[in-house]
């Protein structure tokens, strides 16, 4: 009984340590998103692996993001919209929120952004242009 308990605790500890490191097929990606030389203040960076599985990282007020992405070639899309403005008349739908960056960056086929994610920590800064 005591041996089983010790084995169970050892296995639980090992699994907990492995869980803290994350999926061994992913790696950390950090960077900054800028547009017209200024940090993009909010939004999301999405990395899509070859099977189109997305990994998402939020963009902070200083333009920085962090996420875990699949190792290998990833296509990248970036979203950043102004906050939605509610209509004073509830029967009138609000206008769609404006994008802070050119629309092409929301589509991996048009963005031209990609990264070959390597094991370990990766750095990827994105300077967006018109």
C-alpha cells in the first residue's frame, strides 16, 4: 500500500512538471507588433500551423505579445480593432468596429507574415505597413 502511494505521488509530480513545460511540440514566441512606427495597443496575434490549428496571443498596450505555437512553419494573422461603440437607439445596430491596422493582416493568405518556429524561445517582431 505504501509503495503504491509513493508511486502514485511520484507519477503525479512528474505529470505536473511536464504540464508546466507545455506541449513538447510547441515553443514560446514573443515579440512586438507595430504600425507606422508605434506599438499596436490591443488585439491578437494568431499563429496557424500547417493543419490550420490556431494559437492565440493577446497584444498588450505596449504592443508586446507572448504565445505558444507549434514548432515548424506557421502563417500569422493579426487583429486589432477599435472598441465597439453602442448605438444610442437599441433598434439600430452599431457600426462594425474600425480596424487599427490594414485589413490584409487579418487574413493569412494576404498578410505575408509567417515564422518558422524553432524549439526553445523565439522572437518575432512584426512591423506592419500600409
